[in-house]
């Protein structure tokens, strides 16, 4: 099966400092990959390069066969990227933020669709409240609602379960599982060994800008994953 995401020989450096150093990864349709690693291991940089927000120093990164450097505009049609921060406009309402985002994506929707997305994440009651009045958890849910309005083929998520309560985390887990059944490819970074690992099929542990180990999630206990992390990531941090 042809991968939706292909990363080959990826290197990113700033001066003499290598953030990523020869990373190789493939993610196929219907597959979810978790990136684990200590702070500075390169997880967020890898997501940003796939999302066409940062240019690599060397190597090849492609989404659905399109090069993330030469065909960045085309790649962005297939990508949904949710950063660790909410990246919302605080002086706009929840509904206005979603409408503005769909317009930027070139796929504007009406208020009914926006209210439906807000209802799915239990924010319909604050549709016309400004973002600055919302809690951190509510802002996080609002940023995730963008994935409902313009469902992408590739989801790139930086610490997606952060700031979510139990109920919202369960909604996100179910949404990601549903997206996988529809053939989406998912890459998420995380520091946690919680419920997000129940969504993924593979785990890649980054250390010193490289993939120290990549394993199938199925059959591995959380304790075994923690031991692998301690061996490959904490030992090099």
C-alpha cells in the first residue's frame, strides 16, 4: 500500500545544531502513529515540516505523493494540523473563529454547519462568546472542531489530548478512531502514555533528532512502552 505520508532521510538543522538527523517514517491510510520523545527530540519540528510550515534542510517529505516543499500549496489541501497552542483569535467568537478558518482553507461553510461542529464538542452554548472568555480546555476543544468542518486525509496533532477533560478526551479518541476507519493517516506527538496510545497503531520514539526505535502498538503493554522510552529517550536526554 502506498503511504499517505513518506519521510525519507529528513534532516533539519539550525546552524550546526541538528534538530532532526536522518529521519525515515511512512504512515499509511487508516494508520495512526504516535511520536514520543523528550523535549527537544524533534517531534514538533517533524510535524511542522510535514505540515509545510518549516522547510527541511535535506531529505524528502511527501503527502499523498506530493512533495511538501515543491508542492506545498497542494499538500495543504490534504492536511489538518492542530498545534500545541490553540492558535485562535481571542477577540473573535467561537463561531467566528471556525468560520474564518474554513474561509482560509478555501472551504467556507454556513452557520448551521458551524453550530453542528460546536455541538459535537459541547460548545454550542458559547458559540457567540469571545475566545478570551473561554477556559484553556474549551479553547483546545474549539481548535479541534476545525477537523470536523474540513475533514483532512492527513491529521497532524501536537499534544492533542492536552488540557482536555475526561469527556472531551473520550470524544477525541472516538473521532480519531472513526477518521482511521475512513482511511485517514494520523501522526500525533505526545508526552503521555494515556488513552492517546489506545488510538495508535505504531509508536516511534525520537531521541537526538533520530528515530531511536519504532514498534507496533498492538500487544505492547504500557509498562513495556515505558521501559522502551526509558531505554531510548530518557537515557539520552
